[in-house]
C-alpha cells in the first residue's frame, strides 16, 4: 500500500506508555473482538438490510450496555489467542503508528464520503494504541484479546504487537493484512453508527449461546464486507499495490474460526464459531471489495 506521505488521522490516541506490558499467553481459540452496543446514529444507510431484518429494527434500547466486563452487558469478545510480549518502549512516532494513522485517515475519508452520499454524517471514531492491557468503556482488556471496537466509547483498541502475531503466528503477513484488521474494526463502528450493533446486542440478551454465536458470525462477516468496501475505494485511489488484496484475503483465511480451531486443538466445533469460517470471511471481504456496495453486505439474512 502506497501510504507514505498521505494524510494521517488526528484520531489516534497513544496510550502505550500508560499500560502494563507483557500479558502473554492467552488461550488459543477464537479471534475475539468485542463488540457491544450503544445505539448509534439514527438514519440508516442500511435501510435495505434493516427492512429485510424488520424484526431487528424496532425498539432497541440505546441505554443498554456494557457497563464493564464481559458478562451480560452485550460484550462479545473474541480472542485471537496467544498473546505476545507487548511492545513496551516503542517510540511514540514510529513508522507503524504512522501507518495506522494513515489507514485510519483513509477509512475516515471513505466512510465520510459513503455516508454523505446517503445524506448522513459519519462520525470519526478514535483509535487507541495500547500496550499490554487497557481499560475501555467495555471493560478491561488485555492484548491477548486482540484488537477490538467498543461501541460504548466509539473507540477501536489496538495493541500493535497483534500485527506481529498476525505475521508470525497466523501466517498473515503484509501491510494490507494489517489494514484489513483496522478496516474490520472500523466496520464495527459503521455498524454502531447505523444502529445494527445495538440491535444485535439487544437481541443476543435473549439468545442461547449457539444462536448468539450464529448471529455473531453474521455481524462479523458484515464487518469483513465493510472492510472490503473500504478496500474497493482505496484501490480506486490507486494506492494499492500488487499483492495487497491477496494479503488481506489471506489474513481473512488465517483468522477464520475453523482454521484457528484446527490449529489450536486439531478439530473444529462449528457451534462455537463466532466470526465465520475462513471461506466465509474471504468471501465477504471479496464481495465488498468487488462492488464497493453496501447493499452487497447484507450478511444479516439469507445464506452466508
Ligand atoms: Zn469483528
């Protein structure tokens, strides 16, 4: 990705020096990205999706949430497993931070344009860089939990050592694999702004675990599709390089639930999937990328 020299977002908060480092060795298993739900904006560019999902759209309660911690409050967590040593002592303005700030700026520009075209206003999220562990409106999280988006404070949380983990542990190398991870989290922000996430969190209160997992997969695949939509517009700017899309698709493959479970335990338990299989994740990322249309990201009904 030809990102150098492009605009960097001001919405990066660098909290790396605040946290204790070195939470190692998370449990292997799911790729876990907390999402939960405070109500987002009102109007919806996903009207089509929401009409299909009419049942979802009514009567959500913006006040629910995430008072803290995993329990009960609608926080879904997905764990990428295995933490690495945190990158304590990383210089405040290192190149990776600049990369993250640039990708974030690209998502801001793209989603601002998409929302505007629908007569809506995109509100930029913050992206918090942390090291080891962090406190968010969604509770306390360690780097082992992987990057996550917290709807309660509208922030993406990222310990950049996850990128090394992607590369070394998951076999997903490349800059654009990293950009995809960020874009996926931003996809959750879009879901938050459009009210999809809060509806989901409300619904899952009354769901059994298997059903909630199935719904989680749909939400996650939509975030992948939104990441693809972002990649589509980024490609149109002429800043993608050969192999970029492939590296994002490979990342989607490597963090598929079935692939992660096979690696971690040698077998898969489909009922426990909460992000989608490798094939599903690749399919939806590719679908968003191909058309750039949100209407192609309806993962919430029909076959996935
Ligand atoms: Zn996610």
